[in-house]
């Protein structure tokens, strides 16, 4: 499940993130010479579409990192465990036609 989210995050960075960085490339060149947090704020405020794109990319990346860290430190919660068991039952019920069947039962593929 998390692997899929990481692929979505990578795809988002390769599309929306790069396009947003391309739109603010001249401002980034100025920031390279005269960096201030105020300049960053104005760059994102006056280029709202690029700011929203970068915010979306950074937000998803941060959320994934926090989720991975929580799972590493404290394990998965009871609710998450029950949800995953439900997904497993659904994959077994559908059988080999399910896209994740090869992940669950590689020997039967």
C-alpha cells in the first residue's frame, strides 16, 4: 500500500513538481544570489499555481515520511491491521484476477 503511495508521490514530483519549478525558475535564480524567507514567501504568493503545486508535492512527501516513521516506531494500529486483513480477504476472494494477487501468492501465478 505504501509502495503505491510512494509511486504516486514520485509521479507527482515528476509532473506537477517539475512544472511548478519551471514556472518559478527566474525567481529561483534570484533566490540563489539573495536568499531570504520573505523572498520565498513572495515568490510563492505571486506564483500561486506554482506555489500550490509545490505545496501539494511537499505536503504529500511529508505525510508519507511521517506515516512511514510512525509505522517504523510504533507499528500499525489495530484499525489499520483490520483494514489490511479485509483487503487480504478481498484479494483471496477475487483470486488470480486481482492485480495484487501476484504479491500475495507469487507461487500460484
